[in-house]
C-alpha cells in the first residue's frame, strides 16, 4: 500500500479520496460481507506498513503515547509530522515514517505491528474505508457508508475468513475511536469555519495543544489560573489530573469555549464581575502557564 492513504476518513484529511469513493465505490452496510484475514502466514506480511500516510486523531495520539509510555510532547516530537497545507483550518498530524529506503512505519517489528492493540484508527479499519458526507447545516446526517480498500499487493483478500462489516468493526474495537472521532469532527468541521472564521496562529496553537499535546494542556489547566477562573466540577478536576481521557473531554470543551465562543465552560462570578469592570482583570489573568499553551 505504498504512496497512499491507509483508509479514507471522515475526519477531514482525506477529502479528495472520500469524494471519489462517494462517487465510485460499491457501498457496504453493516451486514454486507467480505473475505479477509491478515496473519504472519500471508506472503505480504508486514509489507503494507511502509510509506503510508496515516493521519492521527487526538485519540490515536493519546493511545499511542500511553502505549509507548511517553509524554504527548515526546511522542509528537519523535513520531509525527505536521504538514502545512494550503487553506489548513486546523492542525494535521501524521505518523512519521522512518528515514530508511522503504519508509518503514516506526511501529513495525518483525512480528508485526508493535502497538497492535493501540494502533491508529486507519490501521484498525483496513481493509475497510469509511466515507461520510456532512450535508445538513446542523449535524451529521449525511450519507455514511463503508467500502473495501483493495490494494494489489495485499493477499489478505484471498483468505477464506468471512466477515460482515459489523463483525469486523466489533473485532477491531472501533467504537471508542469512532466516538472520539465524532467529537473531534465537531471541532474540525465547526460552523465557525463554515462561516469563514480563521484561527489566529496563537489560537491554532491552543487548538493543537488542547487536542494533541495533552500533557502540556494538563500543565495549562493545573498550573495556570484557569481553574480559579472557571467553574469545573471538583471530581472532574481530580479525574483530569490523572486520566488522559477525562482531560481530552475537557480539552474539547475548552476549544469550543475559548476558540468558538460556545458556552461549554462557565466563568466564575468574580470573573464575570471583572469583565464588567468592578474587579481588576490583571489579577485573574496573569500566569506564565497560560502564555506557554498559546506560544
Ligand atoms: S501503526 Fe502498526 S499497523 Fe499501522 S502502519 Fe504502523 S506498524 Fe502497521
Ligand atoms: S494481508 Fe494485507 S494488511 Fe495484512 S500484511 Fe498483507 S498487505 Fe498488509
């Protein structure tokens, strides 16, 4: 599967492929069947984990950095690229292939994927792709279907093992990835962008930090005055301190509040007063950690 995207995604980074698929591919529903198996006995074993574009979602990064016992910053520095694209509205994060001649995936080992149970969404989905349209003004009711990716080198399609689409998705434990993907899509396809909004460099950086660099975002939450300024449930605050998924939930709320102006986080009454002029705002908003997250 060289020089290609591993699977068409509805997460924003594969739009031309998705458009083509929407027009041409046989559409599969949950009960449609296909044959496929991938195991160490196939002659192509490990050949497809090279020179492939794998776009990472925030949840992919969360799972991988936990698996590799790294901080988000270490993982992003070591294993990802952030290609700058024309008209890019939100950051794009791609798994960086090794610099060898074959551009091998850094997660590949002789016995297969070294992060198998935490591998990214596109790797879990293969050989299925997902195409989706967002064609209503307020939601995600557009056409959504699966299709079969059939790379010529892949011998897995000749295996006898038969699946329904639903059984494959269950087997790959795709549910959690899909739920996080939907929540992230609500940010990347936010009406702010549809209405022509463009994030400033510092806001783009906050978007990236909150969604992808969770350990840095945790410092922003706990080392800045944020928790003094906003009402966040105390139990949830304690959860966020140690639980990356809780923190990512808050990160998405924070993006919606701080970048798109949604009322997803509520300011404390004294902050409201400060904005109304009866308190000194500088006392509430001066903190180095807050600057760090947007620089
Ligand atoms: S993450 Fe694993 S499955 Fe995905 S390309 Fe790399 S080695 Fe292959
Ligand atoms: S069967 Fe397909 S997915 Fe499995 S190793 Fe071969 S090319 Fe990759």
